[in-house]
């Protein structure tokens, strides 16, 4: 038997492949109501299939429909996210959430008001749900919230450790997804902002991610102006109270200092002025 993901994809892809302009108009006149009816009023499994079809119809690259009054749709999709227990189902619903939220400037506020951050993070942390495909959709939604000045909510609701973790994901079979995730997160800017401007605990987590990104064996980034980064890492070392946290920060300090010939002088000056 075909999986839920396969069935939804076949339905939507068939529509996308064979739908002429006239047929699209016909679908908009009646077919969309059927999809939204199944989304809002059917069993969870049928609603999730409807979400998969809605994902294809609202794909920003070739959107077949323009939704109106997206609020109830977003609320229903968040309710479905609470019920997802596999990577396949979470992908279908989170992708629909991502696409639908692009169709209305007020959608981000609706997501925030309905606790989208903590609900997405909770779903992602479930067993078998944290696939790289799901990661891209969650990153898309959360980065949209960050762009609308909901950064503090991302921090307070536990999104930062998950986002930092996503920055270091590697998958040789899906390297394009890894690159897109880093691009959507703003890559290094996210790390450096949390390293310098967050609480000590979050900054130490950021230092741990920076360690991985600057690992000389497979360095993902080349840093510029390492001075402020080194100074911040040295300040964090003063705050470390466990071997684990000291390892995270000192490893970052070691890797970062390898990226600039002047780093040793910066470290020496800091120690002399301490």
C-alpha cells in the first residue's frame, strides 16, 4: 500500500501536471472548497492528506489558488501538527503551514498568537519526526517569525537550540536541503548574534555550534574580524562552571583562533589586560 505521503503527492502532482488554465479555474470555483472541507471537518488522517494537496496548490513557485481568510486554515494546520507522529505526516502539514502563511501579511501574527513556535518545536522533537525535509519547513516558518521581530519569543519558547542544531546538519544525499536551511537561517549571522547578544547559556550553545562550523577538518565558514568573537569567547570561559561548558567554549576558541594569523596577538592582549 502507498504511504500517506505518496498518496498525497500523487494526487497533487497529477493535478499540477495535467491542470490547464481552464481546469484550474474550475478547481478554484469548487475544488478548493472540497479540499478545505476535508482539511477542517474530516478525520485527522484525511485532513492531513488534504493538507498535502493544499501544499501543492499553494506552492509559491506555481500557486494555483489564492486563499482568503487564512486564519482558520492556519489554526487547523497547527492542530494537525499537534497530532503528527511521523516525519511524513509532519512534512505534509508543516509544508502546508509554510505555504499558506506566505499568502497573507497577517499570517505571522496569527501563528504567534496560536503558539506556533512551541508547537512546531514540540512536533519536531517527537521520535521519527526530525527529518531534514521537516527541518526545512520549520526553519522557513520560524525564520519568517524572526523577520517580523518575534526573536524574543523564539528564545523564550526554546527554538534557539533547535535552530542552532539545524545549522550543523549534514546529509550527503540531501546537501541542497542543508544549504537551503543554512541560507534561510541566515547562516553565521544567527550564530554570531546569539554568541554576542544572548544569555550566557544560549551563548555557550552558540559557541558549541560555532565549534562545529569552524572545525578545520571540514570548515563550513570562513570568519572575518575574529577579534570580537575571541573576546566574547574568553568572557564566556570566565562564566563556565562545568567541564562540558568549558569544552564547548574552549573548542570554539581554538577553532576560531586558527582562522586569523592575528588571533594569537588578540588573545595575548586580552590576557595582559585581564
